[in-house]
C-alpha cells in the first residue's frame, strides 16, 4: 500500500506557495492577501480595513515618524547618531515598498496566480516545486532569525544600560545631577519617560514598534525573493519539459497504442534494446506519421505557451516592482555603510552587546540585498538556459517545421530576461558586488573624517 501511495503523493501539486508570507502580511495590516485557490481578491474586507488603518497609522506613520525625527533633534553623539540612522534609512525607504504593496496589489496577485494556478496547465515537476517552497521558507526563517537577534540584542543592551543607570543614580545624593535615562533604540519620545512606570510602558512601545516595522521589512523582502525564486524554478521546469518533449510524446503514444502484447517480435525487441528504442518502434509500427506529428505538435505547443506565460509573468513583475528594487539598492547601500561604521566603533570600544547587535544587523542587511540580487541573477540565468534545453530536445528527429519553431523559441530565450531597479541597474550578482564596494568606499570616507575630527 505504501508503494502505491508514494507515486500518488508525487503527482499531487503543492498548494499555497506563500502561505507563511500571507499570514504575516495579514497580521501586519498590509492587506488580507488571498491565496489564488480561494477565488477572492478583496484586500481589505469588512472590519479588517479599520485594523489595517490603525496599525499603519500607529506603527508605520507614528513609530517610523518618531524614529526619523530622533537623529535631527537635540545634541547627539556620533555613536548614537549612526546607530539611529541605520534603522531610519531602512524603515523610511521601506515606505515606497508599502506603496507598491497597497496600490499594486492586483498585479502582484496576478503574478502569484500565474505561478500557483495558471502554470499547472502545463508540464510541471511537483517535487521541484516542493523543494523551491522549502528553500523560500529557509530563506525567510534565516532573515527573520537575524532580525530577531538584532532587535533582541538591542533590548538586552537597553536593559543593561538601564541597570547601570539605576546603579549610578543610587550612588548619587539628592542634590547631584542625574544623567538622563535612555531607551534601547534611539527614538524621539515627546513625553517624559524618566519615571519607572512611564519608562516601562515606553520601553514596551518601542519594542513592539521595532518588531512591527522590522517584520514589515523582512516579510516584504523575503516575499519578493520567494516570488523571484519560484519564477526561476519554473524556467528550470520548462527546460525539463523541452528536453523530454520528444520522449514524452513517444511514451504517451505507446500507452495509447492498442498493440498485441503477444507479438514475438515486440517482446524480443523489448529485451534486446533500450526502452526508448522499444517505445519508438512500437509507435512507428502502429501509428501513422501524421498521428505522430500531431501528438508532437501538441506537446511543443504546450512548451511554447508555457514559455510565453513565463515571459509575460516576469515582465509584469519587473515593471510592477522596479521602484521597489531601486528602493532596495538605495537603502542597502546607505544602511550597510552606516552599519559598517557602527561595527568598527563597537569593535574598537569593546561594547560586546552592541557589537553583537551591529553584527546581526549587518548580516541582516547583507541577506536582505543578497536575496533579491542572487535570485534575480538566477532568474536571468535559468531563462537563458532555455536555449540550451532546445539543443538537447532531439530536434533532429522532428519534422523541419517544428525545427523552425524551436529556432524562434531559442532566439527569444537568448534575449536576457532581467529585473531592473527602475532601469538604472540589473538585479544580479554584479549589482550586489557593486553595492558592497560602494558602501565600503563611503565607509572609508566616513571613517577618515571621523579620524580627522578626533585628532583635531
């Protein structure tokens, strides 16, 4: 019984590729994202609209607004300014991504519909789809892990600093000047939070705000990376469909043929030749050339349509999210540069807890950029490999008219499919290295200026 159930499981198509992301998006107030199989596209149904408005006003407009004000209010030392600025850059530029998710919701849902539902009409490798889903969940978990470390260590650092503050205050007499009580994350607070009750509530407010805005950033970026990875995976499946098109056609015709199983010639041939030759001999014996051509034409038409569907899906995604990619490059370059300065400062002053926080945030920023650049590079690479698959599809056994159609498909596949940041840069490995180099260059300039300021 187990042997029968195993192949059936492989044939069953996976559902809900982005289930984890949809749950996070719903909870964060970014819309009630529906799975394609639900047949519902309402993004803010019923009372959920008010939930979304409240959460976005409080945690995005409110918290990010206070966070943005902080670096530019009052006298700030360079250490606090750089630490605050790294969060401000990341959260502020994410607002552009939020705009895309709110107002380009229909386009994104159509892309997911294509990946999960429409492409199931064509050749699919469900095992490959399951592996891709697993990979996207690992990427999401990795990014969330480093995000949690960053926020968790920020809070630990804040608790340690507050304990030190209490110890210092306890040693002072009533006439001594008390140093101000600080929060873990530099943020502008328009009320007095020096008392214990007020400090605890403000501490809790800041922690929830960091978690909320941090999860918005992580959810959007990993969702986009997952979409790109699924598109590149579909190009791998298309390559498999093209390479096996001839053999699948012959095998299907063999199964449809009503041949005499007791034919001694066929039985002897099945033992002395390989399976492919046996299938082809059966088909050539019992089917006319016209029947073989018609079956092969149907198989190739399915491959052509699958290719066109994928191209349309990628082009629609590229145009929908191009400014999101531009936002990603700008925020990553600035944030990585600022965090590198912070890491060097924490390492030189041996601030162990702050160093762990800065390193975790640095790794999170690298992963954030790498997810989209590496997956974008993989998409371009796999889309281009379709032309190699055509060369391996036993085209020499096909009629000339099919070869011409395959040539046209090859020419189209050789035109690179690229994701661009509003047309200024391609999302690929070279872009990733260029951003890292640019961030390091700016870091070197800032470090030199800091050294000059300290010596003077």
